[in-house]
C-alpha cells in the first residue's frame, strides 16, 4: 500500500515542480518568500487539524521530534528553492535524487542499526531506483560545481533528516496528529524569513493587490496559480508523509529512492510543455537522450518490481 501511495505523491510532486519552476523563473523569484508562504499555509492546515480534533498532546520528546522534523522540512524547501534559483535544474535534480536517499540510508543504519536495507533483494531494488532516478534526470551537458554540490547537499541532508525524525513522530501518535506537529514546526521555522526585508516587502505587495491577482517583484501572476499549486503540493506532502508513516523503518530510504518516479512524470510533462513554454521548460529530444531515459525508466520499473515482490 505504501508503494502506491508514494507513487501517487511523486506524480503530484512532478506537477508541482513544473509550476514551481514557472513561479521561480519570473513571478516569484525569491526562494525565501516562497519557503515562507509554504510554511504559513502549512501552519493554517495544522490549525484546521487541531480545530477538528485530530491533534493529540504526546510526550514532550515526541512533540520535539515532530517540530524538529518540520523545521528541517522548511530548511529543505528553502535550500531546494535556492538551488533551483541559482543553478540549472539539470544539476540540482539528479544530484538530489542520488544524495538524499543515501543520507537517509545512513541515518537509519547508524542511529537505529537496522540493516534491512542491506538484504540482497532490498539493496538491489534500492540501487536500481537510485540509478534510474539519476539516469532519467541527468542532462547530457550538466556539470556539477563545488557551489552546486554544497547547495544540493544541504537540501539533501535536511530533507533526509525531516524524513527520519518524522517517522518516529508518526510511530508514536496518530498520523494526522504527527503531521500537525510537523507543520507547526515548519510554520515556526518559516517565521524566521520575516527577518528579511525582501520577504516583508514581497508579502506586503501580495496583500496590497486585488484578490484576483498579485504583483511580486514587479510582475503579475494569477493568485490562483500559486494557491492551486500549494493545494497540489499539500496533497503530495500528505501522501508522502503517509508513506513514511506506513513503511517499515528499515525500508524508510525507499520512500526517497522512489523519487525517480517523479522524474519520469516530470520528463513526460516537460516533453509535452517545452514546445509551448521553451523559456521556462526545456527538454533535450534526441535519440541518445530518449535511449538514456528509456533505460533509466526500465531500471526504475525493475527496482519497483523487486521492492513489490
């Protein structure tokens, strides 16, 4: 069941990534502001969960785990948005898809001493998924630099830490309650961005415009695009966290290793949209590129088959 849930989450994340790229390439070119909005909207969801009685008060260490997982999630989003803003997606995406599962694997192995992932069939499936994710997302001329590696590594580590600590928060309480504490932590972390004059100025511009549109950095965009993207992103985050809650701890790194599925969907989306929006979305279409991505997709499919069996 958690495998199907994770696949659905990565489909939505691929859709969100396309819109994120559009927003960060023009209407909302500020990683701080974007991370702030995501955190605030998550805080609103946490309030709704509390109002409808889904939040319980667990022991203090469990609360702290949930809050810390949320803080790391906000750091992950900011680091990811900043990496996408500073570097080409062809550098960021494949590196993140390869590094984050490895960080998560190491966290589980060294802190929990669970070696389930190293069983032959599990490790083979993990290797195929990571290799497929890297192959389907890497571009022909993408070259990593020290700066891009550092930016991606920060995003990968904070994302792995968020996955890792949220798993313990979910195991100790009902899922929706654990999710609420994570969102509260993410919201509290997002308030730090208000120390930035840039963020305060952009937020002021949003709320000073008519409801049907907003103007950010001098460029207009329909507010419904941002809000709709956040609804889809929220659904993806809910499903991804549900998969984290359901997966056995020893296989936790598979949830992030399956990100290659997102890149398969993203490849399909960009193939379809790149001709209409070439300034925002581009995709190399050549015989060698199609062969590379086909082989990578087959590796992902084989990894999923091994995992399912």
